[in-house]
C-alpha cells in the first residue's frame, strides 16, 4: 500500500513539475513575442508558434492574452524577489534592507533581459490603459506594498521618524527606478558606475545631502 501511494505521489509531483515547466516555457515565448510586436500586435497563435505548441494549449494555462501578459509582468519584473526580501529581512535594520534592494536593482540594471522587459512594459503602459492597469496592479503596487510593510514595521519599532510610510516607500522606489531609466534606458552618462550611483542614492535617501554633526547616529 505504501509503495503504491509513493508511486502515485511521485507521478503526481512529476506531472506538476511538467505543468510548471510548460507554463514557464509559454511565458518565456510570450515575452519574446510581446517584446517584438507589443501587446496589441501579438496574438496567442504567434505565441504558440514561438513556443512550438498548439494554440489550444495556451488556454489550458491562461484564460486570455491579458492573463498571459500578467504572468509575463510578474515573472520579468523584480517584484517577486523584492517581496521575498521584504519578508525575509523584516527584522533587519533599514540600512541593511535598503542596501539589499540596491543589490537587487543593480542586478536588474545589468541584465539585458530585464531591461528589455522594462522597455516593453513602459512602452505598452503608455499606449494601452489595460496594460497600464496590469503593470500597476502586478508590478508597481505590489512592490510599493512590500516596501511599505517593511517600513511600517520599522516605524512601529521606533527605527524611523514619523511620517507616511507609503510616501517613504514611493520615494525610495522612485529614486532607484529613475536612475535605472536614466542610465540604462535613456543612456544618460553618469560620472560613476550604476553600482556606485545606486549606492549613493541609498546614502542620500537615508541621510540627506546636508552636512551632519560628527558622531550623529546613522541607520
């Protein structure tokens, strides 16, 4: 009996892995086609051809093209790792947590695939209200919520000054993303590397640009 149950569980796990692998394969194919043709110009038939599968198989995993685009947004944005970091580092200092987000942003800025995804999302969000809603709901807002939740915990513990933690989170996210946009997408040259630029952004966010008295406590 036990051997039979183990075989069934093993077979079930294998099938689940296959389904997840197929889903990832479809998402990757969809990303490539969306990047070439945009949201409006892409059809599920083209995605199926890119993935080497039948069009009907897409609907087994995704209800619509919008549903598939949502999966692309979630997979290709840096929101999933950001949320994981926010949960895992909830008991660390603000300086340590924000430094980790800088590492994440730096890795994103150095990954051509991620930059391509950002270009795709921004361009499509500007053209299509549906895409903009998906982008905000699946990427921007979850990222802000993750950082806001972390900052709220830190504020409650007395490690941050009083203030609107949502505003604090939005300012931090904006500071990081704006530098990636300027340097990596708009090709505006910075006097330092993107690593150093984002590290300096962290210093300015935490401590400002005004000179401080020596010995003052820092986060």
